[in-house]
């Protein structure tokens, strides 16, 4: 399909029903071409809304001037443009490209509106570079599927409408329309893998296989089809492998699967929860250190943004636990909600419904405390007092949750346990 505003509109209508568009605009060749193609839409009668965002990572001395350039271009085209400054620092041992990309997409996710489409100007050559990079990293089908044309993202979707266009086509369009775009000198630095492929490897391959871009695009599509087919099968598997607690998998059931199927299920389970996929090494640790641990062990395998844990027969995938002071005592004015940052949780008065009859006195002291050991609570439905330890065991509460479970005290008497927004009546 030829590159034009008309054909771009056809693709947008084919891919999505939304007409709210957010363009990731760097001012470079690719995004400037896409901006120029999109600009006529805001003056058409088709109801499209378009805005642009420039991300300043704080890593380039020219970034401020580039931001001003983008603002000027957008102003001339009557397109609203927002500049977001990140001021990144790159941790030792981390990839600049990876850190910048993660921060950039986090910024996009924060400003994307409900049902809005994030547009990025990735093209066919970017797809080829991504596939080759993933290949040399030893990626599986998820990595070799490279970049999808459209995918859910934040409150909306992420669309790459130029993915079937070559860089040569975009360059021709830019010359024909005399576009004034930014040339980032870091794009020439071959210490970065992508630039090495772009300037050294891919030109050499194209001399031998002139249609390499089309071929690699087809390879990525084949891998994407295989990925989607596998996901359909795994979606059928997951309900049959659930653990005792919601959101977990049964270790016993996982161990009945073949090795390759077990690996696929765990990867898909993590992907569904939005976590970064484990490396092959981490996946082996999940099998050896978690699935095959002793029944009474509490193993944990972690990597960026996720911890895989086990308690009894349940396999958990969780965000890393925040630092929490279990010694703290928090006074609670029950007329207001109570935020507990270390639990990433907000307690509300409605959660105290079961003990409303105990909240009738004036000048009562209501406190939130955490387990220290030896606590007991009276349970009216059993007409007896039980230890917290026994209650936690009966409910199969994993050990890492026990000292993070809010305990409600009224005038120094434990009257309620709050977990999963449900209480154990006193």
C-alpha cells in the first residue's frame, strides 16, 4: 500500500474504531513523516483528534533545542504538542537503550487517555532490526514475533501504522515534501546494537538479498501467528491449572505437564499478569528452586519487577514487596480513608461493617497494627478465641502476607483482621 494520508486513514479505520490519536513525536525522520501524514486529519470532517508528545530523556545536550523544534513544527500545523522531561540516569550495568525505552513508554502510559491510540512511527527496517536483535539474544517466538502492528496499551492501544513501509519510502516522502526533521547523532553510534545492525549488518545483507526487509517482515508475522496460536491453547490450559488461591497456579498440576508445556504455561501466566518474561536461566530456577522445592519451603525467584513465590501447592507471581515496618502503629480516624503506602493499600470505613456495633462509643481509639506473634482474636461465629497463627494457617495465608495484614484494634483490643478487603469477624 502506497504511503499517503488517504491510505493511512484506511489503515486506522481498519485497525481501530477510536479517533483519538496521540503521536510519539521525536522530530526525527520517521515520526515527522507520520506527523505530516496525520496533520490533514484535524482539518477533515472525519472527527479525528490528534495531539503529539515529545519525550526529553535528559540524555542529550541538544534535547532542549529539539523539544523547541517539535513545538514549532506542531504549532505551524495547529497540532497540540506536550513536552515531557524525564532527566534519566542510567544505573551501572544497565542498557541505556532499554532504560530509555522503558521510561519513555511509562510516560506514554501516564498521559494516554481512555480509548486513545498511541501512534509510533516504527517501519519495516525497524522491524528487521528488532527481529535480528532478538535472534542474537536467543529469543523464542515472543521475541521473534518482533513488533505487532497493534496491541492493547495502558487505557487504549498502541498502533504502528508505518510498519509495512521501508525507510527508503519514508526518506523519499520527506524529500518530496521538504520536511525539516532532526538528525540525532547518537543514531550513528554503533556501540548500540540497533545502530550496528542498521549501518553495518543490514546493508551487507541487502546487497545479497535485496528483498530482505519483506522476508524478515514475513518471518516476524509467521512467529506472531505461532505466538497467537500458542496463546489460544494456553488460555484453555490455565483454568485447569489454577491453585487454591485466586491468581495462582497449582504446583502439583504443573508438575504433571511435559517440560516444554510447563515452561509455556508459566511464561504465559506471567505475561497475562503483565510481568517481564523470565530469561531461560530464570525459568530453569523457577522449575528447580520453586516447583521442586520441599513442601514446607518458601522459595522465591525474582527479576525486574516480579517475584515468583510458592506456598504449599500454590505458585504466585507478585510485584516485589515494598519495605514495610511491621512495628508501626497507625491511628485511624475512621471518618476518613487510611492509606498505607508500604502495602499499596487504602483502608476504608466500609471494610469495618462487621464491627459497626463496636464503633458506637465516643472517643474510641481505633488503630491499625501488624502481627508481632502470639495475638489472639475472639470469633463470634465459633464462640471461641483463636490465635492468629491458626487462623492464617486455616486460610492458607502465605507467610510473606502475614506480617503485612492489617489488624484493627479498638482501645487496645484486637477486633478484626483485614485481608483481600475482607474481614474475619471478632
